[in-house]
């Protein structure tokens, strides 16, 4: 799912830059496009932070269980 998010942000950025480059020929207003690119990267940053936080929580739980079992085996 993370890879899809990266591809989506890359596509949004490419389309936005293409629209900016073509705005000279088409006389388009590109003020809205100036917000799209930072918003796309902001969304990607939030998604990345969530994935890292989730992995950290899962690893902490996994290693806590492993260490608990090692302590039990050592006392017996």
C-alpha cells in the first residue's frame, strides 16, 4: 500500500509540473497547483510516519514476548 502511495504522489507531481509548463500556451491559472505538490508530499510524510510508528509498535510487542520467554527459561 505504501508503494501505491509513492506512485500516486509521483504521478500528481508530474501532472502538476506538466500543467505548469503548459499553462503558458493554454493561459491557465496555476495558483491552485502551487498547493497540490506540497499537499501531496505532506500526505506522503504522514503516511510514512504512520507506517514507521506501526512497525515500531509491532516490533516492541514481538521482542517483549521473546525476552519474556527467555527470562522464563533462564529461571527454570
